[in-house]
């Protein structure tokens, strides 16, 4: 009986952790965007990440505004994705 109650409580806890996830938005300053193709590459690197739901690129401002589920993605992963694609980035302050 104790195992059953523990299992049920564990399952409820795991189901409720999704309620702690939040949609967040960050703007990254992106380096090396010098041509019309660059924003497409940057966007592709970001949308490929689990948890990323929206990416808006501004070639003029050299930014990427990313909306993501913070339970599935984090800012360091976003920065790593653009950097690995050849476009180092950092959160805009």
C-alpha cells in the first residue's frame, strides 16, 4: 500500500512540474550577420532547439528575439546554438 501511495504521489509531482514551466523571451545581440542569408542561418539554428517556439531576427539591429519554454531550453543553449552556427551572441542588456 505504501508503495502504491508513493508511486501515485510521485506521478502527481511529475505531472505538476510542467505547471512550473514558463514561456520566456530574450533578445540576443548577434555578431557576424553581414548578408541576407545570415538571418536565415541564425533562425534555423535557434528553431532547431527543443522548447523554442518563436524566433524573430532583425538584420538591421543584429538581434534575435527568441521565445522559449524555460523547462526545455535555456539562454546558454540559445547562445551556443548561434555560436556553433558561426554567429556568436549574447543576451542584450
